C-alpha cells in the first residue's frame, strides 16, 4: 500500500474494532505513521522494535504455536490466504502476515505494566486461603460468572493468570474470583454462568 492508503486502512481498522493496542513497527514509514496517528488521537498505537530478521522472529514463535497457544477461526474470508502464507514461509511471494503474526506473539509474551502486582495479590490470596481453610475441608466448587468489559477492551489477563479475548459484544466468562478484581476497573458482572 502507498502511505496515504496504509494510514487510512489503519484508522478504519482501529475505528471498526477499537483495540486496546495497535502494534506498528517503528522503522521506515512506520515511524511517521506512529507519530501522525498519535497526533490525531489514536492513542492505542504501540511502537514495536524488531530485534532480528523475519525468519528468526518467526522461528522464535514456533514453540508457542506448536504448543497450542495460538488459535485462529475455523472459517474467515482471509483464512486461506493467511494459512498459505504461513505454511510456505520463508519461500512464499509474500510474508507480511507472517511477520505481523511473529511480532504480535513476541509483544504478547512480554510482561505488561503492573503484572507484578497481580502476582503479589495472587500470593497474598493463597496465604489467606490456607490460613482460613480447616484441614480436610472440601474446597468449594468455583463459580463462573459472565462479565461485560468496558468499551475498547480486546483482551484481559486475569488474576489467576488466564488470558481471555473479549468478543465484539464485550461479554466473557470467568471465575467469580477473577471478576472480583476487575470490578474496580469498570467491568460489570452480569450473572452466574455455571
């Protein structure tokens, strides 16, 4: 794409899906694109600095894919082209989708700001749980609830360590315990799911 068409396409996708992050490679035309989008109010723009070449970046993500941590839809208008590009890489004519996939997976694995506080809360909760439970008491069955995310949230890392993608309707199912920590952040409990 030429630059004006690329910028228009990024804005259209942003307006359509309202993601919490828009990864853009911070080199060449990407640097200018980042600056202009932020100046125009697209604050979800996130700079990405690649550390190696495309083949090495994708190679670093194969274990994550092979271990089943990457899910794609069973059907989508773009699926055949995407799978073809992924399977013929690095010998195919195109590799942009492969590279953006590798960059996203690399970015996704990095700790997010504030992650350590969740780990601290989890350790503290485990200590309290052991202090309160009498020995040999059967643990209560976890209760799942349906919760609605605030606008603009595309995914959430829960207190228990689950990563949950948020659908277009903004409704997800999680444990009552995980939902408890999201209420102060604007999430709404809709009711029991189990």
